[in-house]
């Protein structure tokens, strides 16, 4: 009888543990794990707005062995929308205006978010993302770059956190452009 009772208690423990561990595994972690826009890992990103498409060049601090893609093109891995990197610090995407799912906003800018993942399959903290946009009119071409959140399920970033930079035809975005902008140290005279 003592042996039967121990087996019964053990069986209940196994059933309870299975239920509890199943609940933990299936738990939605989106409120507890947050991957935000990274401010590190790049020296500059340049955007050139051409006649038929945009050229985006990433200058990274370390060799990149992962993927770079226009959001929404990860699964299809279309040429000009997806790049599988195997090292190197400088990478370029030539994105046609009529491809890669580019969207036009209310101001007439055409663009999308580009994600730089360190891993070929998963987004991790430290991954980078940038909003790149071009506006082409008869009078001008305007280029715009700002930070973005690499997590596709994240809320839209506040305007001041995007640190958007704008330029005529092309624009360069560096870590120094991120708000709050770093103040330059004033040279001080040392008294003797």
C-alpha cells in the first residue's frame, strides 16, 4: 500500500509538472521581452535617391554575418530586397522604387524599413533597423533616414526617437545624429 501511494503521488507530480511547464512554454513573452532600436554597431548609413531606385550603404563597426533585408521580404529573399552577408563591414542594397513592397506615406515619400540581423533567422537585441525614404518631384529629390525598431511587432517609434535626417538627393546618418545629440566638448585652457 505504501508503494502504491508513492506511485500515485509521483504520478500526480509528473502530471502537475507537465501542465505547469506547458503553460510556461506557451506563455506570450511579448510584454516581457522587448527588442528596441539599437544605437550601436554602425559608423554611418548613406542613402542615395536615384531616378529608378535607392542605394543604401551600411558601414558597420564589425564584420556582419547575418542578413540585411527590406521588411516584408525575409521569406521570399528577392534580389535587391534581401542580402545574406558572410562577413565584411560595408554592405549595399540597390532597391527599385517599384519593388520590395516600398510604401508611399502621406507626404509623398517612398520607402520602407531595412533590418540588419546578426543571425540568419532570429532578431536579437543589438540588431539594427532604419527607415529609408525618397521623395522624387520635378524640382527635387529628397533623401531621409531615421532609426527604426527591428522587431516587426513593435509599436511605431516616437518621432523624436527616430532621429530622422534629411538631405537633397542623398543623406548620411551617423551615431552622432541620434537624439539627444552628443554635445561636443569645448576645448579648455589649462592654467599654469
